[in-house]
């Protein structure tokens, strides 16, 4: 019963995100204030080794308005070992064409293939997560198409606090090639809470560092759902 309620709450969260996106997508100018990324992650187990992964993202320039990007991801996870999982994920996104992401031209739509390895371990009560991901990005800017390639490595460290609360921090390097090699970095600090054995809610702050000394910042709100308590999700 709790699993059904958690899954229903997750679906309501996704519908609310879609409704906000539909009303905000016409707003193109980027405000000066901090933006917010709303994200829903879910892994649905189909066997001891395999699970289906799904993500929905809504990126806004303001907490409830000013559309930036809508993202949907779907894929499969395969558990190689208890602490090691491999994933293959397809990504589709529609973005505000007035906003240039990192060092690439303005874009409307993007299709992406992502391959990843995720390894977890613990030491002295701390949890460590290493994620290595490669991406093939097929982008459609205002005119024409192009392909970019990116490699990413993220180290995440987490620790339980009081009761259902936990804290985490992560750093990620992104190395992209499109005509030239560019790099950017992300640093994130988050506070999370287990709502029940299947679901946790996490709120964080991310600082972005781009080529040429450019920086940006976003708040991040994540709802993570795993219908199989006791089993580790292969994401994020």
C-alpha cells in the first residue's frame, strides 16, 4: 500500500512539473535570479539484474516560471556486481532557443545517447559514489544540426544525519568536444530526507564553472523513487 501511495505521489509530482512547463514555455528571456531544476528519478526492477530507468526534468529560470528546458530520459540498468551497475539511456530535451548552454550554439531540441558505469562503496559511515558517463549529443540549433561528444566523471559523498535526514556533496567534471575541447565543472551541496523506504526528497545548490571564468548557479529539487526497498538504485 505504501508503495502504491509513493508511486501515486511521484506521478502527481511529474504532472505538476508538466503543467508548469506548459504555462511557462513561452517565456524566453533569462532573468538575473537563480534558476531551479526540478527532477524525478525512478528505477523499476524487472529482475535481479535488470531495471528500467526513467527521468523527467524541468529547468526554470525562476522557481515557478520562465522556461529553460524540458528533459525526458529512459533506459536500462544492468547490475554487474552488488556495487557496480552499467546503464544505457536515451535523452530527449527541448530548450529555450535564446539560452546558450555552456560553449555550444543555442539549441531547440537534443537527442542524446548516454553510457555509464556507477560504482558505490562505504567507508567509516560515509557513502561514496563514482559515476563515469559518455554522451553522444545530437543537437538541433536554430539552423542546421551538429553532433558533440562529452565525457563526465562525478564523485558524490553522502552521510546520514538525524532520523531520515542525510547530507551529500558532489563534484563533476564535463569534457566536451565540438570543433574544440571544452571543459566545465559543477559543485553541488544537498540535504535529503527519506519519505518512506521507496522515496526520498532532496534539495540542493549547484555552482557551475565554465570556460573563460563564467559561472552560473541553480537550485535543485529531486524526487527519487525506487519501488524495491533494500535494493540500491542504479541512478543518479
